C-alpha cells in the first residue's frame, strides 16, 4: 500500500528559519510529509478591507509577523555538510487567495496611493481576476529553507539556506536541494502562490494557503554553497544578493559548476555551453526588503553528437 504522509497542521507557525525553533516532527530519510501552510497574512485577510488591519509592522522588534512557515521538519542523521533533497509531490490549494499592491514595493513604485488587495477565488484550473479574466494555476512554494548555522533569518528573506526564494521553479515535480547547516537539518515550508509572475512584479503573487506534500531525503556530504533544483527536464541554480548583477553572477557561477561536473568540462567551456542553452530568469525583483533573486535554467539532457 502507498505510504501515508505524516501531516503537519498550520496551527503552529514560525516567522523565521532558525535552529532555535523546536522541531514539529522528526522523520527518517525518504519520508513523505504533508505540510499545511498559511498565506502571507497568516489566514487573516478575508476581504479587501482587511489589507491595512492585517499589515505587518516591519519596524517592530523581532521578526515581522508575515510570511509564516510551517515546521521545522527534523531529519534523522542530518548534519552540517549534508543536503536535503526535497521533492514536491503535490500542492493542494485553498479555495481563495489574494494579491496585494503597496506604494513602496513593486518593479514600478507608487503604482497605488496606499495598500490595496484583490481577492482571487480558485475556480477549477484557474484563479478568477474580476469576472471576465481567468489566469491558469501555476502553483509554487515561495519559501523553503533549512535553519542557518548562525542567527535565525526572517521568513521574508532568502539566502544560502534557501528561504523566501520566490521561484516559479519550486513547483510540483521539482526536487530542491538545500544545504544542511545544523544537526537534523530543520526544514521550513510556506508562502505558497497559486500563480505568480517571474519577478513577483507587484511584490506579491496570488498568496494562498495550501497543503504541500513532499518527499524528504538526506544526501550525505552533498551540500553545495547555494541551493539548487532539478526537474525531469532541467537543472536550476539559484543566487540572491541586494543588487541584480551580484545575484546573477552567483546563480551563473553555480550553474557553471553544475554543468562542468555534469558534462566533464572546464569552466570556460561550461560557461559557453550555458551561453548557448541556458536561460537566466528573475525570481524576485520587486524593490522590497528582500534581496533580488535569480535562477539559471539549463536542459538536463542534451543530445549527443552523432
């Protein structure tokens, strides 16, 4: 019989990824886990008028009460230098999400005079934007990360531990490889989007609660400096930094390393191969508090010369 996933509810959440957060569950490598997640406003935004009362105070002490994550999931035997390979098997969405625009965020700033929200019901395989416009679902997991070695990191931030990567590559069928920085790994998951533009142009996607089912595997000694991903057709590198050029350079250097190893090439040839067959894409670049993050996608299988 198929394995029944372990279930984690969303009654207890965290607003940071950190080794100080007690594990919700400890699992052996290879376990299936279904994680219930809240939307970015912790399930409190039910109508457009709630946008201001539910807005987080980014100036308050501690981690902002936004972008909650469920977990952490502790993995037996995980220790620094290992990696967690997290395969996304299913993303089951709640019935309704929302999108928020605010004047200080977005690729274009001051697009609105104050925060505004629009409710986005899920209808079959799409969300409904007003009555006439349907946008096909393209669910992703915005935040997936392990506990950093040092101080905890707010769940709105991203970095070498993963975190708020906001990448359309983190979807069903993708395996996310995350570095283990502390004993037991401590995996956090949250911030699901029913659909979101590359760049998260307005500062949010369709923010929505969900139930995410993943397979969590421990890979001994496999940690890389930055997270990376793979699907059936692509390998995907990741980089984040305050400036676009630095984020792009990180993601590209990571992909050069991956391609060189996969195809037994020197770095120069790997870079040229990426220049022919790879794609540099923006995950998140919305002028917010979060670093800019980018990814490089490269085909997993290239035809051999005849």
